DNA sequence: GCCAACGTTGGC
DNA sequence: GCCAACGTTGGC
């Protein structure tokens, strides 16, 4: 069992939106590193749902991986913002998984608090980090969740 | 293969 | 809205 963190701008897709929809195909990831992490995901892995680009960035909920990776259909949709003309049906460049709602945290565990923990090397708090999908170790997971 | 220009992310 | 950091693109 592995642990992950996935970012979303609450204006675009919030934890409340996920709660309402129960599960969401996570389309639109267009970064190779993030894609490669998704490829390592297995059904049942746990995900910190993180709100970014908002008044209080931080972990707001827990989700789980609801499917194996499969091709992201938006890459083939010319009308989509995520359309990639260079990606071929026979060899899809971009993948997605389904993100399944588990629960909302009692409160937001802010980025500020997370930075104050001693988490070692952590992609979320690495300087200049922009990854939207990143791995979390069990120890990092437990330390962050202990703040709830 | 280098690297400047450009676009995007995301905290503040 | 600003801007640092970083990934990608494309000319050479």
C-alpha cells in the first residue's frame, strides 16, 4: 500500500465537489513526472487531497485510488483544454486514475503547519516544487494526519 | 545537444 | 497581481 498527495485548485474541483461526485476521473495531468507517479498507483492506495492556489493551501481530505491507470480521453478531444495533438490513440501519452472520495478532514492541515514538521525529503515542501501528483511516505502520512 | 524564450504553477 | 521556479519548445 502506497500513499500519495494530489493537488487541486478548489475553484476548479474541491474536496466538497469530490464528496458529492464520490469518484472523479483525474483528467488533465500533463506532466511526465506526475504521470509516472500515477502509473505506480494501485487500487486502494490512499491519497491526501490538497487544495492549492487558494487562501489556505493544505490537505483537506482523504481519497483513494479507484482504478488502475488508463488513457486520459481529454488528450484526444480537440475541444478540450487538455487536447494533445501529438498523442496517438495506439500510444496514448497521458493517463489518469479515478480518485475516490473517502473522507473530509475535520479541518485543513495547512501547508504552513506541514512545513514545520520534520518530514525529510518531501516533494510538497521542496523549494520551487510544482508537481501536482507526488508520493508520500508512511511516516510523512502519519505525521501529517496526526495534526488533524 | 545547447540554451534562450516562453508558459505555467502556486505561494504570498 | 506579482514573481520565483521550473518544464517545455524550438532555433541553431
